């Protein structure tokens, strides 16, 4: 016969055992739902079905993402990212070479302040060769045109910069415009021509398409017969076209005259074949201080950001969005070749054009 004392002790033991079991079960369940915050490489390469939810939760805890960029209009896209996710974006802007130099210098000094860099693809390829970038796998990369995604996945094309010729519409009609580069040898273009002063990648790729010997002959004649002015910066060059100081510029980005036209400027562009293009890229830094926010922004720029940029007359890399050059043949600058051939291309460009500017 079990005494009342013994029955009470048994009930106490059973109660404690049941409570401990329930506590362990709850702890185990919590461990299954509360996943650790992903590190840089983990966030960049994660492909699980809960990828988006984990990125958003961790990115909002980080609360900020730092961006170095070259596009003057990029902050308008970044502000939409902040509106959507409540994550602050810190920005710093400069020219393509300066942006590259800064991330290299900071890395050598052990400073890792930036998460995402937007720059031209040759400069992005140079950063890859310096081992500064993080491979990223985004579900939106499959939407991109082929030149926008290198095999190593350490940068991705954000937009396409198409080099077009721009002209002042008060000075020329469309029927006055040259049809080919060879047409620019005509003396009627004397004193009218301008070019961006650091477009050796454009020139090297163009000569390869035209045939180097033939291309150099044509451009030597153009400069000897009509002269050409060289200006630093595509935006400045296009504004000089709209003012009439440079009536016809050979190397402007297509989006700049489109933006100026909306403001009432007397400028338009046209295509001279072969039409040369280059991707502008985004990349995540290998030691990004806010990796989850960096990957979330990377995804945003390749998805929602593509439409925002297209509405501002940039040429998106997404195949899902039509643009003025859809269906046209574009010859893309190869970023690796641009680095490997830099000395030769720069020599040809300077000796043919910029060193002969008066």
C-alpha cells in the first residue's frame, strides 16, 4: 500500500518531469525557427526558399548600407530602397577611377566601410582582380543580358551605357547628320566636333570593329581636316552640345541627352555604326560591414531598380524591359580586354585624337 506521502512525491516528480520535457521541447522548436544572422559570404550565396525573408529581417537589424557610386542619378533609386525597407543608405560619389582607387586604398589600409560599389565594368573587373569583391548569387541575375553577368559572378551589369553622337538641334537638322564615321572627313564639320577625353575603351573597341588600319586612317583624316575638341566628362560634353559650344559630339551616353531634352535643351542623339556599349556594374565588397543589407540592395537594383532607372532614360540590363536599343546590334566593350589592352588603346587614342587637340 502506497502512502499519501509517497503518492505526493510521485506526483511532484511527474510534474517536474513533464515541465522539464515541455521546456526542452519549446527550446528545440525555438532553435528550429530562430536562424543565425548570415555572414557576408553566407548572405551572398544563400539560395534557400526563405532567402528573402532572412535577408529582410537581418538587413533591417543592420539598419544601414554604404554605397560608392559614379552615376549622379543613383540616389533617386536608393531613396526608393529606403522607402521600401526603412534602411538608410550612405552614399559617396566620384569618377570611375577615383572610386576604384578609394576602395583599393581603403582595403590596403584595413578599412572596410563600403558595402556596394557602382562603377563601370572595366573598373569593376579591376576590383575583382584585386580580390576585393564577393561572389553573389541573386535570383534576378537570370533576367540580365549576357554581357551583364561575368562567369565569376563578382559584379553584375546594372545598366548599359551606349555611346551615341549628340548634336545641337538649333544648328543641325536630322537630314544634315553624318551616316558613317567616314562622313566626318568632310570639311563641312570643321570646328564642330567634340569627344570625351578618356574614351580609349570606346576607341579601341571601335577600331577592332572597323579594322584598326582603316579606322585609324579615317580618324587621322577627321582630326587633320576638321580638328576635334576633347572634354572631360560625358555630362559636360553633352551640356556643351546643348549650349552650341560643341555642335556635334561623338561620344555621349544616350541617357544624358534624353534627360536634357526633358528640360527643354536643344539636343538630340543619333547612332553611328558600329554602335559601342559598355555595362555599368554593381558589386558587393568581400568585407562588406552590412552584408545582408548589401545583398538586399543588390537584389533591389536588379529588380525594382531596373524599372526606376529605365523611367529615367537609363538602359537597363534586364531583358524584361524594352529600351530604345532593343533589337539593335551593340558591340560591348570586354572589361577584361579593356584592362589588358589599356596601354595600347590609350596610346592609339592619345596619338590619334587627344594629343592633337588645339
